[in-house]
C-alpha cells in the first residue's frame, strides 16, 4: 500500500553550525576528506534518478545547480553567522557553474569538502574570539538588538561586520541564561562550555556526512521533500520504518544548531503527555538522577542515543517551545519511555450535547482521527488487525445507535497515512465515486475511487482541520468539500502537501553497487502529485475551509508554502463525479451565523486575546539585548498568563456535556509538572493548558474553541435542513440521499 504522510522523515540528519567541524586545535588544512568509489557512483546515479524520475525534473536545468552552493553554505551556517560575503562570492565563482557536471559526470563532491574547510576555519577563529570576549563583562544597559532570524540575511561583509554581529550574538546568548535565573558568571560558564563542546565535536564530521548534506541540497532544488540518505542514515531510516519505536515517540531533526521535534508519533509517550510539541527545540537532555547535558550543536545521532532508552525509564528534557516569542523561554519536560506502535493511537469519539433551539440539547458526534493508519503487519490478533476506516465505521455505528443528529470528523494534527485508508474512509460518507486523482511524473493520471456499494453515514457532516492537517487528511477534506458532503472548518488552509515520495536504495539501481560489499545509501524523491476530483491540486494551497476561525497558526511558519522550492499549485481536468460544492446560499447562512458568534461570544474574545498577543510579538523582528526591557516584558508575560488562566477557568464551566466512545483501553494521560502555580506558559499560547486540553482521561479537551464552534455550525446546518428552501435536490444540506 502506498503510504503518504506529513513530514514522515524519521531522521533529518542535516548538519548545522555545531554539527560540523574539526577536532580541538586542529588546523583546517589538516583535514583531508575524499570521496569513495561507492559514494562517487551513488552521486552520479542520484543525478540520473533526479533527471529521469523526479516529478519536477522538467523544471530544473543544469544552470539551476549554481544555487546548490549558497544552499549548502546555509545548511552548514543556518543563521549566517560564520561565513563572510566574500566566501559566498568566491565559492560561487569557483564552483557554481560546474556543480551539475562535477556530480553527474564525475561523481565529484570536492566542493562540499572545500567549502567545509573554510567553514571549519571560520568556526575555530570565532570560538577563540568568543573565549576572549567571555573574559569581559557584557553591558546589558545599551539599547541594542539582534535580528530574531538571520537565515535569509546576508553574510557579514567583512571581519569587522562579523565581530559587530557576534558582540550582539554573544550578549543574546548570555542574556538568555540570565533571564533563566543564572548569575552573569554562571551564564559565561554555560556559554563557554557550549563552544568548548563545539570544538570538541569538530572532529566528528566525516566525508559521508558532508556528502549527504551536499547531495540533499541538490535534491531539494527539485522540491523540499526529496533528499539523499547516506548509508548510516538509511540504516536509521530502516529502524524507524519498523512497526514500533523505542523511546519517547518523536521524530527528531536538526536545524540551525538545534535538535528540533519534527513530528510526534500519535499515541506515543510524548504525544500522550501533551507537553512536547512539533517544532519545539530541545536544549538539554538528562537521565534520571543525573545532570542535564546541553545538546545545542551536538550531532543528531548522539542526541537520539541520549533520548532513547529502555521502556519504563525516564528522560528529562529542557525545551524552547515552538510558540515562544522570547527565545529565552525554557520548559522542563519529563517523559517515561515506552514501546510505541505506529498504529497505537486509534480513532476515538464522543457525543456532545449541543444547545439547540428552544433550549433542547442536540446530540452531535465527534470522531478524532490522529492518522490514517492501516492494519499492522505483525498484529497478533484479529482485534489488532484494524484500520482507520474500520475503526471510524465502528464508532459511527455505536453513536448512530444512540441517536446522533450530526457528525464532526476532527482531522487536526493528522499528518496523513495510507492513501488507501483516505479513499476508503471518504467512502463512508459518499456513494461510490472518485476521491483523488494521482498524476505521475510522466503525465499519466490515475483516478482512485471508493468502491463501496453505498455510504455508511448519510447525515450532516463537518470536517475540522488546521495547518497540521496534511496529505491524506487534505484528500479526505478536499473530496468531501468537492462533493458538497461536508462543511470544512478551521485554519485559513491545511498544510498543502500534495505530493508522494518513494525511497529507492541505491544498490537496487546499479549492478556495480549491488555487487559491492560496501554499504550504500538511498534517495527519497517525489514521484506523484495529488489532485481532487474537481482537478484542483492539494499541493501548496492545501484545502481552504468554508469557515475560517482565528488561530495563532496563521502567524507561524507552517505549511508547504513556508518551505523553499515547494512545487507549485496547479489544476488538471476534473473527473466525473456525482456531487457539487455546498450551495452558496447555505454557505452564506452558516458563515454569517458563525461570524456573528465570533464577534459576540466570550470564548472568541478569549481566543482573540491570545492570537492578537502572539501576532504582535511575532511581528517584532528583533530581540532586545537590554536586560531591563526584557525583564519588563517578562513581567508583562506573567500578567498575561494569569489573566488568561483565570479567564479559561471561568469559561471551562460552560463546556458541553459529553460521553466518550472508545474501541480499546483509555490511554494514560501524563500530567505535566507545572513550572509555576499557573500551569500555563505565557510564551506558548497554543499550550494545551491555555487552550484547554483536559488533564483527565478524556480525549477531547476543555475549552476547545474551534471544536465548540464547529459543533455549533453543524447544529446550524441541522436547523437549516428543516427549511426545504436550503435543500439541494432531494436532501438537506451536508447530507446525501439514501440509496
């Protein structure tokens, strides 16, 4: 079966600032990397594969490969701190025009090594400069600032500009520690150890690591989801693709010198704890009873080894929350390791009693689906051999027997899964018909249809999505929107991942590599693109909801559109299907009622306070290096925290009554260890404690504003169904006629 998912990249072994370099006191000219015959063959073979099989191959030309040089430099130096502008100009002139020829015809990766030698030299010189500067007392009274993100900034024009930048960078790092209750002397020691470790790790990089990074920069010219795996990384990939993971249940990556959480495995310890979030940065790792080890700049494989461990043991993490608007914010998390099966988080449901006309409650079902999972290949019993479609069907049956009048399918944070499950699950809500069109790189188009004899659920339907709803989720939401079968509610758009990747082991593509005893790597390349029944792609734009709700996701760099070299949105001819989008008159009525509530209800005032606060902070493009200013901001954050907490506690009393339905045992929820009395992180407005995750065993959180409004919207649609003026032919809005 074809499996599709959002960011299902187990190890993004991208070397950055401190992942690269050489051993302490080792001069750069003493390094001498070379390309093995096997690696050289793989490099040339990769170019052939991209030229012939990648979906986007026709759009990339040999002249485009000059971009690989600055991209590789940025991959090494993500915040543009070490290289100089003159380095970029020199490397562009020396290597830019010959990248394609060198790799495709010669298997020559020398530019990767030569650029790295300069990078290594710059790091060694800069770290020695830092050691000298740390002997001085920093001035935190000056009105200075540092750009919050330099990833797209120019490299310093000369050494004087670099020194000026680093004076501010060093203050920034020291200030982050002082704001976390360290003395100035302790802050200097922490920062010094950070760069001592960088020097110690300089010798870890090998030719294969640099080749992997350089070749991945080439693959990413084609699209952001294609990459090259070295032999070691491919082994890690194989481990991750097994049916279970040992550890905390998180996919980790490396970016700009930080270990980042790329994705949480649904049902894993990290997911159940509701503390760790996608895009959080891991600052330090500690084993039970031992001192924490800072991991900024540490090689990703080392960090992974530290976080992994036997089932039942605990690991302690200090993270910088993804939503933190102040980079000094830290959050302590303790996670108990466990064995995590990839389909361990099954669909779950509840019936909510939603206030209706005349004071009578309306029972509306909600099904939460974390991913489109299939039956595990090693399932030991018939009960384990289940799938997302089978589970959702069973939950619908249970709730219909109780008498639900409408159904919400919650696909928030659902990053995808099996394509077959997306098709089959859509078939629960439509009569037989096309669900998705799949276009091959050569232009052939296949239409995948639901073949079930009839729809299982024909009543009013809504789908709730967010910017994390990706791939298979977008196919389901988009198809149901095309058919006019459901109203889509949520963020301004879904993720926008409308492509399919395949992983090809290099030795399977070459007799020479197949006969070689040496380990070989692999390539992940994009080979297909998804289109909805009406011909619109889900790529880049995603699915645009019919009704959009306020969300801080709008102000975060989320979604396909935030990725460099993302494939474009386009259309193909639509296929024939028995459905039409929701009638404009009905949509206008539902949207109008929702907008009225958004302007009147207290819970939206509460939500908008968080969104507006976060937006204002995100629009601040620079970070103050003045201690008094930062402390004033922290005081304001504390006040905001208390106000939001009090408001949330008051609004929670109005939560709808619900009854849960489960297909298995209730997974344990791990209560966070609050760092203070509030239990709310002011710099993380999407913290579950702010927006209402339940601390008990319920799967549906308290004060979930988006879910509550979706229930009300569906209730409005049920009411409209009483008026035949809103009917479409022979059925009420958001329903289909029985067959």
